[in-house]
């Protein structure tokens, strides 16, 4: 969002863009769960379920991409840690956090600076959003 006069960020009705996006995701998850709009009051349990669902969904998305990547090349699914396909450098655990590591490393390998395709992080993010929707929807049921 652009900066407004006085240094305040642009907001609509007091909510930032990301707050509105989160509200829309939660609202749709609650409606999909069949609970109704009345259950949309701010609730810590739903927010926590959404966060945990996003983290777990991103991790599952990362694993699914690994399985697809190795299966496509005829490699074993177990036995070797994640590695850069360009320099074959084994990625340390601290650089193997879904979405966050890609952003911190600016989409490049830590060792050789080769570009990491955007579809890796897109699949992780999509799985994370799905996990958040499912988490919030499940939390709304209980």
C-alpha cells in the first residue's frame, strides 16, 4: 500500500489490506463449514487453528512437491535430504522452512545463487491457504 500524508499507511475503514484478506478467508471458511456468519466473531481458537493449518498445509505442500520432483526423475523418495538441483548442495534444515526460507534467500540457492523456481513457493502457499481454511473450518465446527 502507498504511504499517505503523515506516514500512515493506506487503510479502508481502519483495516489494512492483509486484515481484510484474512477476514475474507475466515469468512469463507466459516460459510463453507456451514456455521453461518454469526460465528465470525473474533476468536483465538479459530485464529490459532488457521495458523496451525497454514503451517501444516505448507509443510505438506513442500513434501508433495519433493515427492513429485523425485518421482519425475526416478529418484528414491527417502535416504537423501533436500538438495539444490543445480549444484547438488544438501540444503541445511535452517534453509528448508517452507515459504519463509524462499523469501529470506530471495528465491536463490544458499550455496550457488541459482534461482529456485517460483512454483515451489506457490505450491507451498496454496497448500498452506487450503490448510488454514480447513483449520478454521474445523475449529468453527467445535
